[in-house]
């Protein structure tokens, strides 16, 4: 008569944010009511951008919170936790999110590519953080669950003739466009 109960890990993440190089929101997910209104959130994001744009730090304190961030081309990725949160866990969460986005956009982590795949990126964020609790930390696993494997990654022997011809057409088109 042994009963097992699932106990979720600690709620470590207050929010997950992507801003562009102008400080405009690309994606934000808030996991608690620390910022109750939209104005509170946008003010926080503006302050965050002001403190992190064109700096070399990866971890800062902002408005009593611990912020880990990473930049890529024209985007800034943020993971925010409480002031007493372990920075290594937050950095690991940030790296997982960034790597997952990188897999989804095929290593082209820039604003246009992120907007083009936003539906998959939102699914990925929901897949690995639920209500502030880190559920998964392997970016390949997360991306594999939310993003269909592109046909060009399927081994040639497993592709249909139509898929092979379509991939050849795409390759030829890109060769001409260069």
C-alpha cells in the first residue's frame, strides 16, 4: 500500500523574456504576480534593457531580482529569478532556453527567424518551464517534442522521391539566389 506523489521542484523562475535590440518585447512569460499589471511588466522590461544593453555582464541584480541574460545578433534573452535564487540554476535555464531556440531556428538566432518560428518557441517555453518550475533541461529533447524534424534532416534512404526532389529544388534555388 505504498503511495507515490509527484512533488514539483522549487519555483525558481519568475519570468522568461526576449527583447530586441531596441528594447521591444519579442516574447515574455511571467510565472507569478511579482509584476501585476502590463505597465509594471513593460516598465521592468525597459529598465532591464537599459541596464543590460551593450554590457559584458551575464548576471545582474535588477529591482530586487536576479537576472541572467545572453545576447545574440539583435536579441537579448533573459531568465529572471528571486534575489536569493542560485545563479547557476538560472544560467543553466537560460542556456537551455537559448539552445532550444537555436535548434528551432536552425542556429540562426536573430529576430526575423525567431518571429518566423514563434509558435514553436512559445511551445518550447511552455514545455520546459511550467508555472516557474523547470521541468526539462535538455534542449534537444525540448525542441524534439515541439518542433517537427525538417525533411532535409531525414536520411536520404528514408525520404520519398517527392521529398528528395523538393529538397533538390530548394538547394538549387538557394544556389541561384546567392
